[in-house]
C-alpha cells in the first residue's frame, strides 16, 4: 500500500514453454497485482495457471518475459522471503507437531525459540487452532491441515500469499467455511493474495479481481473486477450481483476458447473438482 | 468435530506392520515401549492380545516339532541318512533342560557359559552394527546427492555382498588385526566383519529415503530459500528415517550373524561362534548343547532387532501407517 511499491506482482510478456518440442504453456502474460488485492487465476486444466503461480514464486523459470515481485526480481523476492505459498495438499511434515510445522520457516530464518513460540501462538489464534499445537498432522482433518499450511505461509508475514488450489481437495461444506476464514485472515493480515482455483464461485466470492485464462497456449482471456461489497459473508453468496458475476466469469471462460472436452462447471457443483 | 478419544485410538493402535507379525514378542516389547503416550486401556488390551498371540504361535511351533518327531518315530521315518531320533531332533524340553546342566564334568552350567559367550558376541556385533550403520549412513548420504555417483558405485556395493562373508572374514582378520591396539585386537576385527554385513542395507535405504522426498516439500523448502544443509537436516533426513530404520532392522540381526561367523577365522573362543564350533564337535555325545547354543544365538539376534524397534518407536514420529 506504500506509494513506492506500486505493484506487488508485475508480469510483462511472461512466456513458458516446456521441453525441446516447445509446448507453450503460457504466452505473453501481462498482469499487475496491487498491494492488498485478492486476485484469482481461473481456467481449465492445462491453462498454465499453476505454472504462472510458480513463476511468480521463482519455483519455475519463465522462458521469456519479466517477473517483478515487490519491486525486485522473482529470485531476489524468494531469497528475501517476500511470499508464502500454500499448495493443494497441506504438505506438512509428519514428524513435526502443528506448532513446529508453523515455525519451520522461522527456524530457517534463524528466529530464537522464544520469538518463534510467541509468533506461533499468534498464528494459532489467527487460524483458530489453539489447543492443537502439539498434535501431529495425521491427527487433523483436511481442513485443519490446510489451516496449518496457511499459518505456516503467513508465519514470517510475507507481503504476498501464493495459493495453488488450496481448498481443491476439500468437500464443499469445508471449502465454503475455509473461504470465509481465508477472507478473515486476509483482512487481518493485510497481505496480497494470488489464488489459483478451478471453482468459479470460489473465485468470485474471494477475489477483488478474477483473471480468466484460456488454454493452449495459456493466455489471459479476460479480467473481471469483482465489485461485491466487503466484508463478504454467507449473504454474499445470495446476492444477485454474485450470480451476475459468476455468469460473467463463466461466459468469459467460454469465450476464452474453452474447448470440446471441458466446459465451465456450474457453481455449486464443483465439489471434487480435482487438479490433474 | 474433533474427538481426542478417537485420536488416541488411531494413535495408539498402530497396525502390526513390522513385517514380522509372527514374532509377536517383538511387538509386545514395542507396545510396552509406549512411545506415543500413556498406557491406555486399549493399549493394555492390545499388549495382552499380542502376548496371547505370541504364546499361541509358540505352542503351535512346539506342537509341529514334537508332532513331527512323534510321527517320525511312530512310522520309523527314514530319508537317506536322516532318522528321527534324539540325535537329529532332540525334544524341545531336553534342549531347554540342557541349559541348566553343567557344560562339562564339574564345569559351570551351560546357560552361564552361553550367557558369557553371548555377551562377548554382543559386544562385537554392537560395535560392528554401529560402525556399519554410520558408514552406511555416510555413504548413502554422499551417494544420494548424485545419480551419476549412484550408477557408478552401487553395483560395487551390491557386488561386495555377493562375496560370501566366509571368504571375506579371513582377509579382514589378516588385514585389520595387526593394525589394532591390544584392547581391540581380535574382537575389533570381528566387529569389522559384522559391519561388512550391516552397512549394505543401510546404504541402499538411506539413498532411497533421501531421494524419495515429496517434490512439493522440496518446492516449499525452495520457497523459503533454504540451503542444502537445511534441506538435508530438516526435510530429507527426517523423511528418510522410516527407510533407514527399516534397513537397521534388517542390519541388526545380520550384525549378530556377521559377528558369529567372524569369530571362526579369527579363532576367537570366547563368543557364540566359538561355542557353536565347540559343541559341534561334541554333537554325537550331546546334541541338545548345540541346539541350546543356536537358541541363544537366535535370542541375541532378536534382542538386537528389538533394540532397533524400540529406538524407532522413540525416534520416528510418523502417521501410524508409516511406522513399522
């Protein structure tokens, strides 16, 4: 939100092709994400949205184009701990308790024990897992595991939170509850979020902007501003404007060259939409 | 939504996955180790079940041995030179009773002799196990870093185990023994032979464990800009522990076998190898003595296995399906 850092993420002409044959996964992506925004990337399987997220996180190198995160190269931003990442699976370390999973990034940053413990307590409160600090991951439900993963990603207060279909493996009830929690956490932490999803309703409910991608090659087909009022609540899902926006995103997905084997799924019927 | 009692059930009732369900004794000790919390009622019932299973299996094995003996004697079973009688198949109770007979005229009880021999062999095997496990860990960790190194070296590591230990042992004694300080002489060479059998599974499983880490866990470490050492210590090594312990469980009884065999070319009389050689010579006059010695050797191997199992329960914190 500071004037000196106009965009948290700035992508210019980002292209990614895989292998010698040169399958183009992403072509000429231009996108800016402003501080405090919640931006969702939505598109069919194979549109490269997860790859795009990984390029922002410097986990994958783009073939061409410029990636600026927090005003520096993606690599420097990664080395500086400018972002936290959450995957579809929680990827918790089984041999660590909840508390020690959350404090893993802090250990790597060299925080001392007392400071780590203090921060872990704050995060447990944030994700409402007080009392579970000494549990092991396998003793938690899928939704609770994902909350631990979110707490871990937020532990060092990164400016940017990258989320790759974090609720894709959860049932719809849990997913909606996690959506509400994520918004609450987003409001409290003040970070910027880039969120990859398959679900139209999830994207519309959560985001300030939805980036609709098409596939082969992956391209930005449209960007839909979500002007639903904040804070979003269960009532938001009943709002006529919510349905209009869902319809608009779905239409953009269709125009974006959704092809023969996959149509945009209806909202509400997205339970079990799995990533490939 | 979350029921702590249900958790205790899943946490406590670790499935019997140590691949040795028949040796219920081991699992009894494992549950007695109680690494995962207090002794609940379910855990106690579990231990009782396992004790019952152990006794039942023991009874069946006893029944098979004695039953075959009775059958062989009844039909006068002969298969070439093999005749069922007290010499070829002593009664199990005779074997156990032999432990409490003098080992020779006016000598100490056999069980005392074998106890001392087992302690001596245990010392060799424990040293060999530690040596081999550390060497295997170091070698496996080094090789895990490069596929090229693995392709280059693993065939030779495999080849090292295809050479019979009986062929290697005399050379180890010849090479190693003169270089050992007096306190280590002889038994130190046997420890090296024992280590030779120990390092192999540890090396192979260390490579396997360190390299089969969830790629997303590695991505996570990369996102934290973690260095190679941090990735090794905070991710790869803990993730590899179940693999490493699986290898240690194979290696522990093997280290005892290595020590017993190593005693033969080293001409060590004080251990179980010496006892086996000795009672082999007197087999005609006292068959149960050799059987009793073998029984003690087996018990030593089992106690090594149990020690590793106990260590695993204390060290490895994984979802129940991963432990064992």
